[in-house]
């Protein structure tokens, strides 16, 4: 499970990344600087998410590459993982079992440098 403390000022989001297998650093991310596919997915999440389900978008490093994790927009949805070009990689978690599609069972142990890019909270 991911926990973050966020504050929002204009288009900047200050973040504190979770400590379990992730660094504890703060920083700001401009939504304008994000890749187009990430901004499109955020717009979709804002429009179609269940009102009782908080959603978020994270950036991290996995196998030496920048990847993006999107939470599900409804209860029991899969979390989806994409590379920096917007190509789908896998579902690392979520679904009824909470274990995703099983393609990368050690994803959360191997992923580093987590940054919260956007949250509905």
C-alpha cells in the first residue's frame, strides 16, 4: 500500500514518498511537464473514477527505466504500469486478489525513486 503526504500550490504538487522500498525525499512536479499520455490518463481518471475511490499516479524507476503507475478508478481495479513512451507493461497490483496479473511479482521490491505525480485526495 502506498502512503503520501501531499500539498498543492498552483500546478506544483509537493510530495513525501513512502518509505517501504522507496526513498523519502520531497519535491515538486509540474503537471505541464508530464508526458502527454500521462496527462490524458489523469484527465480520464478525473472524469470517470468512482467518487469514493481515491486515485493517484506515480513515477518510479524499474529495471533502470522510468515507468508510470496508475491506480484503478474503481474498487478492485488493477493498477496499471506503463513505460515512458506510454506502452503498457503489466498490472503490478490490484484486482480481486490484490496481486495484479503476476507478470512482475517483485515489482514493488525492485522499483525505486517513487514520486507522486498526481492524486485525487
